[in-house]
C-alpha cells in the first residue's frame, strides 16, 4: 500500500525540481546569448584594431 505522505513529498520534490530546471534553462539561454554577443563584440574590436593599423 502506498504511503500518501511519502507520495506527496515525492510529488512536491518533483515540482521543485521542475521549477529549478526551468529557471536553469532560462539562465543558460541568457548566458549563451551574452557569450554570443561578447564574441561578436570581440570580432568587431579585432577588425577595428586591424583597420587602425593599416
């Protein structure tokens, strides 16, 4: 026979983990977007410095 209290605790923990997963996925997407923006900025600076040397 299933223990209702144990089942409730498991369900609550799964809900917490689902929420955490969602938050982490959003944070990861933001980190990746910022990293991509920084890579673009780095390339722009490299091109500008090359043009200044020429």
